């Protein structure tokens, strides 16, 4: 009690207001100031995260995740072959180890094989653990950037900053259509800025490794491999139609 009384009237009054049996977080004015500073930093970080997520939501809806995939999790992914079990394991491990490095991922395979489900499961996991994530196609991204032109270069820069600030950016449908020169430049710019800031990029594509390398270029491919980035082949028949059949049978 001596430390409390000698520390000043504020601490003494706070101590008197505490219910019996409650152990105070601090016993001196100095400890109280340290505690206040810590709480302030935590609050500032949470406000920053919420602001970043709000900006992403304002740009692309719920982090760009389509309605079809908003409830996708690792638990409701139906794995019926070794390849699917491997993909599920890699995606789950990536999500649970997120933040221990800045390596990205590439999910490669035919349409309907479950790439979007597992990418959405990763993003949904990050959103639930107070991280930010964004899923977007290059054409949609390019259209959003073009929409800022009338507002001036500052608006374009601000949008790029918002896109590059989220914890995970997933670029969907790479290779579905040929990239224009402007889209290719934009893609390079975003990948460069994110990886320079140690923020990962995920790629969803219907192309194989060689085709993806031809579309993205050797430079982006090399950067995506940094810090143990992963490549997962979705080389089985349509996951989507198989899941529908299982639901009908059950």
C-alpha cells in the first residue's frame, strides 16, 4: 500500500474503487503510464486494421469474396482423393502459418476444381483472426483503377495503396483472358509493391506452370517464389460437380 499512496492521489483513488479480491494491473504511476501506452498502441492497431478492412470492403464488397464462397472453410471442403487432401493440407497450413513469412501461393488447375473454395477459406480464416484479405480479378482491378482517373492521380495512388496494404491479396482468373499492356504493367506494379512491403500475393489460374510463366513473366514468377511461396496443382476432375453429386446422394 505504501507504493500506491506514495505514487499519487490518482492511483490511490483507483485502488479504492476496485472490488475486493481484484488484483490491479499497476501499483505505481509509472506502471499506470506504461499500461496506458500499451492500451493506446493496441487500440491504434485495431483502428488501423478496421479502417483498412473498411476501405477494402468499400472498394470490392466483402473483401471481394463472391457470395458463393463467403461460407467456405477448410472444414466444409470435401476431399475425396489424395490430390485434394494435399491441397487442403497446404491451404490450411498456409493460413495457420500466415505472418511467419511473406511467401505467396499459386493454385493452378481447371475450372471447378476447388481453387476458389480453398482460397476463400484462407481469406475467411484471416478475416476471422483480425487480418485483412482481398480477392479480385485483374480486369475488375483495372476497371477500378480507371474509375479513379477523373478524380486525379491522387485517387489512383490512394486506391493502389489500399490494395497493397491488405495482409493478403488474391488475384483471381489469371490467364482467363490475355492481359492488356496496361493490365500487365498494373500487375507488375502491385506485385512489386506488395513484395517490397513483405506482403504476400496469391494467384488463382487455369494455366499450368509454363503457361503461367509466359503470361506473368519470369520476373513476377521469381518474386512469387520468394520466401518459400507454394504452388499447388488442382489436377483432378471438377470438384464442384462432384460436391453437388455428394450432396444429392446424402
